[in-house]
C-alpha cells in the first residue's frame, strides 16, 4: 500500500492563524487523531521541506504553536 504525507496549508483564503486552526479541525473531522493533525502541521511539513530547525519539540527548535493541556467543563 502506498503512503502519502498530508500537510497543513494556509492557502485557504482565511486569515493565516484561522486557516490553520480550521484545517486542523477538518483533518480531525476527516478521521485524523488530534495528534496526527498536529503532526501534519508541524513535523511532517518540516520534514517535507527539509526544515531541520522546526517541527520538533526540542531545545533550540523554532516554535510556531503553543500547546496547552486544558480540561473543558461541560
């Protein structure tokens, strides 16, 4: 079975930050786990463009997203 990499794009006609968030939501709606969607926006994209200083959570790497664990109250 062939594998393809799914990347997050910002060319959707929305404001940059909003379009990324919207695309992450669409990936999850399409069946990605939240972690798979975040990887498509970070690690996978960086790897596809040979950007070795980003896409990882390590000291010295660039940070474009801040991830926080929160509990939602219902």
